[in-house]
C-alpha cells in the first residue's frame, strides 16, 4: 500500500495547532479590521467595522471576537482577495462572544444584537 498524504486538519482556523488560540493583544475596532492572528481576539472601541481582513488568501472559517465595548458591523465594504465585507449588520454586546463566519466572500455574525 502507498502512503496516505491527506491533510488530517481540513478545517484550519487562525491560531489553532500552530499558535496560541487566544490572541494576547487587544485590538481596537476600526472600519477595516486587521486579520486575526488567533481564533479568539479581544476587541475594544466603538468604531463601526465594515471589512475584516482574512488570515490568509482563500480563508473560509470562523473567528471569535470578545467585545469590551459595543461596536457595530456595517454592510457595504468592498471585497478584495484579502479583505472581506460584513454580510449582515450587527451590534456587538460587551462580554458576549461574537463569532464571525467567512464564506470566502463575506463575514456573517453569530448574532445581530
């Protein structure tokens, strides 16, 4: 028999096996959020978010934000290879984890308020 070379980790997330799952740095909300460096990121500030950079080109999957202030997500951002717009408007709730799923084109929140 030949050697099997399948990827045993088909669903990779930022952080995960190769890095810490929780980013130790709090990121301030901004119109164009930077790519997550870990699965879970603490987000401060109240600036509305309209785009979020993906961790790597072709990324589809989930990131999680822990809000320390109520910020909003607004639709209308422009998609590029590494930046994806918000697909559904939301308001982050302080202390309630906000999961965002990227389908390769837009980010969709786990709740809207």
